[in-house]
C-alpha cells in the first residue's frame, strides 16, 4: 500500500489525499454511497483482498469518514456507515464519476444519477461564483487563506495567482 504523506505541504489537496488518495479507498467510499454496509459485501462487490479491505476500512474509521455500528445478529456483526465527514465526499465522487463518464467510459456511463423528486439526470457539477454563475478556471484568482504558510504567501505574491493564466 502506498501511504503518501505530505508533511511539508500546507495544502488542503495534499491533506485530503492522505485520507482518500489510495484508489481502493475511493472505491470503498463509492460502495458506501451505493449502500454497501458489511465487510463481506465490500469484499464481494470490489474483489479486494481481506487484508487490504480491513486496512482501508480501519483507516477510514480512524479518520472519521466511516463509523462502525453494531447491528443485531450472530457473530457480533458490524455495519460501516458514512459519517458527516464521509457524506461530504459526495460531490467529489460525483465529479470523478462525471469526469470518468466523459473521458474514460467509451461504452457510455455505467451508472446514471437521477434526482429522486423528478427522475431527471442530475446536472454536471461546476464551480460557481457567489452569484450562481458558472466559473471557468481562468475566472478564478487564488489568494492566501488563513492557513497559508510563508512559502505559499511568497509563491502567490510572485505568481499571477490565476488557476490557468490567460
């Protein structure tokens, strides 16, 4: 297992990747959104080795993305359920899915996401400004946040601070 850590980077992307950056991990989270709850269901649905599955599930529990819930039954069964922190990954998975549907699914999307109330396919995700208008990368400026270190502040002062230069 690759367990990359980025201690020298004051970067939210790097910190998020420390938790969900390994590909089995994202597939486990996808399965949880699809309703998978039990260890054996994760194993069967993903075809992942038990040791890898156990390690990834334990890490997601330790990081607060999943929680173990005791359920009635023989053998002290437990379910794995998404926490609020885990449910907040929904737009990340939808964005990856929509990107994959567009660029990596030659036969077409394997799944469709439909709005329950209308039955209509959900809209493509996009970054929006405070007005609600969609923003292209070149319409976004980067500025240091409260967690920025001096290295980030210098880098942004020296750069044009745009996502994509014009």
